C-alpha cells in the first residue's frame, strides 16, 4: 500500500460508528482528500476537529477515495481563532469554500499556503468582510477565473463588472455580470493583490461588495 506524508488542514469531520472519524482534509500535496482516523484511547480531540492543521502520514485503502490515517502530529489547532465566535465563523466560511471548490486529489500546494496564510492573519480586529473578499478574489485568480488586470475586455477602462474569466466597464458589462457600482476603482485590485494582511482596507458598505464577490464565486463554481 502506498503511503504519503503531507501537511493538511481539517475541513470537516464526521464520527463513524463510534469507532473513528471520516475527515475531509485539505492537504498541501494531494489537495482535498477523505481519510479515516481510528479512535484511540489517547486521541487528541483536536485531531478530529475542523480547523486543525497537522502533519499526516496517510495510506491508500482499497477504496481509492479514502485514505487511512497512520500517524498525525498537530502543527497548529488555531486556538486563537476558536476563542472568538466572530473569527471562528469567518474561518468556517473559508473552510466551507475550500470544501466546495476543490476537486478531490487535485494538487494545490500554493492554494494551501494561501489558506494557511489567511488563517494565520485572522484576528478579532481583522476587517472580516475584507479578509474574506480578498481570499475569494485570490481563489478566483488561482482557479483562472478572474481576468487580470481588472480592465474592461472591450475598452481597457477600469473594470467595474466581472464574469468568470472576463471583466468590463459598466458601459460594456453584459446584463448578467457581477457589478461593483459602488466600489472605488482600486478597492478590488487592493483586495486581490494585498500582501500584508495587516493593511486590509475596510470595505465601505462591506456586505454588498462581499455579497457580489460571493455570488461571483458561487456562479464560477457551478460552471
Ligand atoms: Zn469598456
């Protein structure tokens, strides 16, 4: 049986027949996988808890979609995030997006690094809608679904409407595109390219921008 070792973040965990847990793990080597973790007497409960990053030794099983956990060592359980309900909810949204967008066993090491980077910079005082919008935009770019630079495909004016893989000014935007009427031109670029997450700009009327980006993300995922 083949074994491999990888860092991985638990996205979801389901108890199985009181004997163990089926974990969804986003790994740096193999992307999103399912793995069976057997219950043991001294099992650290964090090892079957979403939002825990660990080093995993995983082994193939007869079911090619399920690995067995041979060994696991916690790297970080992100305890600081767990202590604040609001941060925990936003981290949960991020895990959910990875869970719904990443195909099983699609290698995505840069996206893994990006995910961990965003979680490491999630504090109670973080402007959460900006934090999540920025992650979603980077994810769209990583998936090749965000046209860059954010200029109109037709006339090169700054883009204010987006479709997966295309962007438009408001004059050339197709009726069903995702529009950012009220967003200052540079905000989407700032959120997309920001390196230091301490400098995240707050979003004016934040929920509306976030809602448009979430709608774009969800539309792109269904394509
Ligand atoms: Zn245009």
